[in-house]
């Protein structure tokens, strides 16, 4: 009787070395996940991650890496470019502008009892106590961006609801490592918070994209026809996110990372 290969019951992680086509050696985080159904590569500001399903061999993982080595190099180059354009973190009392809707919005600093960030006639008003707490400021800025994102999405959403089989059960904004949005099995839409930093049309396209998954859960031709009917300029916005998306995500991460 053949002996079955044991499968891990928990996530297993290790770091492996991989040589790119140009001879550079990089570290790859290899993750064996019992929930994974296929091999998957992810490249973000933290590096490269290879996810393996339980029964995939190490050799097949290396082969998968080699087959996609060119793509990995391109993604790493994009993140290096994003690092150069991403800007610095939030400096209390010194940061003069903040990104919002594709623009650099002036920031006005003031002293107050509580930490708060809100829209102001002249731009963005940031209030901090005499002894500011960076973590509190990061939370307040995240809340500000989430409120702005909800305002935008709430303005666009009504025009796209007709023709959908159902309205989304909810709309959430959070920091996503690689995706721009997702639709849960229950019908809840999640969108990346950094979308509110970029140009509004790209944000609107991602919202439409996820709403269309209420009609078609995959990326079939029928799905893209649904997107085309609702948002004819989606090609340009997808190209914009591919070119500028890494910088947007990195910019948000730096702004929301507390600096002592």
C-alpha cells in the first residue's frame, strides 16, 4: 500500500535564495500554506513571497520561481522606483503637504487638547497636543483618509447600483498588500485605502470593478463586458494603477508608520 505524503497542518515559513537573470541573489520568503490551492508569487515593499500548496515539492517551487523570474525582476524594479518617489513619513509640525485625490494638499498644523485630522478650507488641518503621540497621529490620519474615501465612494455608488443583482452588503477600506479590492462571499466590498491618494478616476474604476463581481465572480469575458458597460475608460485607469500603484501603497505605508 502506497504511503501518502504528509501535509502540514499549519503555515510553514522559510527563506530561500533565488538568482535573478541579471545575476543578483535575492531572498524569497517561501510559505507552505495548508489552505493554498496553487502556487502564487507576491512582490511588495517587503520583498518576494512564494506560497506553496501543501503537496507541492520544493523543486516545483524553484521551477515556478525560475519561470517567473523576469516578472519578479520587473516588480522589484517598480518598488525600487516607488521607494524613490514615495516620499517620507509624516513629520509632526513640519510636513507641508499630504497626498489626496492625486494632488498635494496644504497642511496646517495647530496645537490642541486632542489629536485630530480634518478637511479645512485651506487644505488639511492637523491638530496635535503639546506633547504629541505619533501613534495617535497615525490613527487619526488613517481615519481621515478612510472618511474621505467613504465620501468619494458614497458619491459614486448610487449610479452603479441599477442593473446589479444586489447591492454590496458593506464597503470597507483597509491597507491591502497587493490587491486593490476584493469581494467577499457574503457580498462585502473591500478597497485599498491608498486609492484615495491617487487620481479619483482610478479609485472609481476599482469600485466599479468590484461591483461587477456581484454579476460575475471571475474575470471572464462576460465580466469585462460588465465593466466596459459601466466604465468605458477602465483601460487607462488600470494602466495608471500599474504604473503608479506601488508608489501610492508605499506612500500610505510611510505616512501611517509612527515616527518617534
